[in-house]
């Protein structure tokens, strides 16, 4: 019987609602062979995640999702099979990124307050085990306080850069991040390609350069992809010599329409994807 995995999930160390331990429980209950923890710009939850997986019957893949810049567009690069000896280096490397993000967050909350949307930023930070906050946390708080009907409305009406309240922080370059992760022996994956690079021509241009920088794989199975996008992603991965990856982008209660391993109901990421990615990691 074919088995499946989920190579893109988040815990409460970034903007998910589940603890690292609960992710392993969810994966086991979903019948998954493996699950990756890929919190935003942090590896702090990985030791708990890996410890929880021991003797669980679920293979734990240590990873992270890094916010990067490509010609003014925010792109997310996953690092999979991150080795424990590099946790401290990545944490130190991300400190400056976190400082810039913190400044952006505070400017956003101040701008919202001036418009009548008052949030307690310190309480919001205290709710995160890592102390790391992003716009998803702010969207959740806006919704909890009744300013918006849901997170989607919060982003569309208040938190998008074009709304005037949010100024994106400066981010590390996508190709630089790929090279850093490759130097550490991690497998690099372009996450949800069509969410940022919506035009096929733009994605193709990026993939040419990213492949030269060392990009290993691209997500071809993703919760928000329709059949045409999945088909195109598979074709592009093959054309540019990239391995296939996939995941739900599970956030627990913070994205209740997305289930681990199944996405919005029909997502299937075969273990064969994981096997190929593991072989690539073994070659590093």
C-alpha cells in the first residue's frame, strides 16, 4: 500500500497552533509515514520535534522555511534535513532578520493603532514560545478582537503592503539563502512557487538562476494548487532538473481549512518524493 508524507508544516514556534509534539501525534493519526517541521525563520522547535518522533512510527524531517527576497518579491525557501550541528549557526544568522522583522511589526502595530485598530503587541509576543511574531499572528489578533471577520479579511483589508500600514522588512537574498543551506548539507526546496511568482515566465527565470545557486527541489504538490498548477509544477521541476516535494502548509487551528497530509482534502505527497530528497541529502 502506498504511503504518504507531509513535508511542509508549522508549529507554535512560528505561526502554527500545535506544539512540535502535537505535530507528530497529528501525523501518526493521519497515517503518515513522515512529516517535516518547517517553521518560519527558526529551528528552535526542532529538538522537541525530533525527540517526540522517537519510537512514534513517524519519521521526523528537521527543516525550516526562510523568507527571502528575489527582485523585490518575497519568496520562501525550505531547508530540509537540517543538521543539529548547524542549529546555532542558523539561529545566529536569523537574529538580524528577526530584528528587522520586529521593527517592521512594531511599525505596523503603531500604524494600525493610529487608525483605531489597537493591539497589545507585548502580549501577542508572549503568546509565542519563540517570541517570534509575524503578520499571521497580527491577523489572528485582529480577528479575535473583532476588527476583522477572519484572517483573510485582515490581510486583504489591513495587512497587505498595498493597504499602507505594512512595510516589509529587508530580507536575505533567495540565492544567498540557498547557498548557505547547501553549504550546511541541507536540501533546498522552493515553497509554493505560484503564490509569489504568479507568472510562468517569472518562475522560469527564477528557476534558471536558482538551479545554478544550488536549488534541489520545488513543491509540486501543495494545498492551494489546482490540477493545472500541479501539472505545470511537475513539468517545470522535470524540465529544470529539480526533485519534487510537497506539503500541506499545515498551521493547525490557525488555518482550519488545511489538514495535515491532506491539505484541503485531495493532497497526496508520496513517500517516493521523500526518498529522493533523502538520497540527495545523503550525497551532501
